[in-house]
C-alpha cells in the first residue's frame, strides 16, 4: 500500500472528515491514477484511505476515515446501498432521482441519476474511474435497473487527466445486438417529461430543481400569473409548471435548439395548447434587453442560469453577470409579479447571492418580498462535513407594487 504523508498541520481538514487534500498539502508520496493510498499526518498517524489523483489539484479524495476498512468491491456495494436506501427513505414521488451525489454519499467524483429503468452516471475522478466496473456492478445489483449509460464527458475530467467517455456501460445482451433507445420518459410533479441520456446536458436532466418547479406551479396559480418568462429553460420544466399553474402565455428562452424542441414537445405531451408557449433560441441577456426596449412585461419570471462561477476565483465577474440579468428581469416584472432567481455556482454563497439580487433590485428601482429561500432537492444532499457540496441557491420574490417602488427611486 502506497503512503501519502501530509505536511505538518495539513491534517486538520481530514481530522474534521473533509474528504479532499490539495496538492500543496502533500509532503511526500505518490501513486498511480485512482490507486488507493494510505493518507497519514506528518507524524505518521493514519488519516484516511483515499484515491490518488496525480494530475488534479485535488490530489487525494478520501474513501474512508476508518483504518479498519478495506477499500474493495464490498466497500463500494455498501456505499451504493446506503445512498439508494437514503433515497428510498426520502419518499421522492418521481422515477427521476439522483441516487449518488458524490462526496455527500462518500463517493467523491461519482454522480448517478436514475431515470426510470436507466441509470446515467458520471465518473469524474481518477478514483471512480479506477473502480468503474465494480461501481457499475454495485449499481445494477442494488437498483435492479438493467441499463447503465455513462456520461463521463464533463470538462472536469480534463483536470483529472481523463478522456471523455460516453456510451452504454451496462446493457443486457439482446439476440440481435440491438440497444435500448437513449430516450427516457420520467414523471415529475405529475407531469410527463422526456430526456435523452446520450444527448442531454450532464446526465440528461436537471433533477435538482424538481421541488422548485413544483413550487413554481403552485405560486403561479396562487398569485394568478398569466404571462411567464422562463429564462435558461433547458427542456422547459418550469414552463410546464407555469402552464399547470394556469399561465396562458409562456415563453422559454435557451441557447440550445434541441432543448427548446423538447420544451415545446413537453407542452403538448402534458395536454397544453402549443399556442400557449413560445420557444426562443437566443441569448438570455440580449433577449431581456430586447424585451425592455419593446415594452414587454411579465407576471412571473424564472432565471436559472448555468454556473457563472466555477470556483470562488470567478466570483467577481460572475457577481456582475448575475446582477445584470436580475436587474433586467426586475425591470420586466409586473408589480406584484413573481421572480424565481437561482445560482448554481459553488463559488457564490447564499448570502452573497442575496446581496447581488438586492443590488439588482436597487439598480432597477424595485423592492420585493422575499417569499422563500430555495435549494436543491433532498436527493442532492449536503453533509455537515462537506459544505462545498451546497451549490444551488435561489430566491422566490414578489415584486412590490409601483407606488412602493417609486419611493425607493426617489
Ligand atoms: N431551468 C432548467 C435548467 C437550466 S440549465 C430546468 O429546469 O431544467 C441552464 C440552461 O442555460 C441550459 O439549458 C443552457 O443551454 C442554457 N444557457 C446557457 N447559456 C445561455 C445563454 N447565454 N442564453 C440562453 N441560454 C443559455
């Protein structure tokens, strides 16, 4: 067993059960990509069994802090079982569920989503790459799903020195060698939604917004919103939610043509008139500016942009980008209207995001009632020991009426 010895004092985070060790904290030792190593402090005391990653800044990711544990097939079977068991206990009313959420489930670098009978997985670290077959077997055995599709095509793999890999990782043999279609239908909040595990973003769909889409449908109905603008709509989950909430004129904006085609298909698949929905293949920022020029307004707006800040180092530029779209959205929002605004940047904390949105409101001359703070669904858990895992934050805001807004401007 190879040993990684940390610099003096660098053991502190692991003693608190944080799973990462950065390159600069390693005093000596090395291993092959994904090899299991013993991590110890400067005095030689055991800290963790971990996966070594020679080309990543995150040099070591812990599998276990228990010296008696063996990192073998049974270990991965136990981890997968525990993660799946938790999801069962959460009682999620959907057949689209995140089963493994990386560090939170003790499996750093592994993401697995279940879409009906298909598992869609990302192996994002050298350690998960090395144990891929063992993990795949554990996933199939635990869930009973026959199909496992690999979507290891995230840019994060470059940092680990790993190439992009996609395709069926597990598929039952068929007489003629045919393969299951990569399209899957899931139900969520009572809606039917389709996705393609081969073509979609990430593993195919954004399950983390499930509860927020459900909440949006309720709020749209409660507040009587009729005109709705869904920005960064992807395949239109929030648009279907708006229609369920009684909206009559919903616009989805996204820069992905295939995602928008699916959004339009979702409207009719769920029994709504195609004429109630407009799909705009365009940049959101430019579209918001154009709508302001045209004097358009909306009763409800969703802003769910991609990650503007991949890390804290990008926080400044990302803050300006968030502020800009929120300012524009406030200007397009009718008094009494609803704004759901999100950030999925780990580098932007909840408090900072609140400040950014408040600043955007100030610039737009708008105040609002903060109805709810929003987060990812429970199948994307955060743990006490790994606060970095918390990435999605959002605010549900009701714009104050114009007379109150004028008071701010003066
Ligand atoms: N709200 C969606 C998920 C959004 S993911 C849901 O509920 O499923 C972010 C989306 O932003 C992606 O679909 C991506 O295609 C889109 N996107 C990224 N940059 C964009 C831009 N500048 N203008 C419009 N859409 C953009």
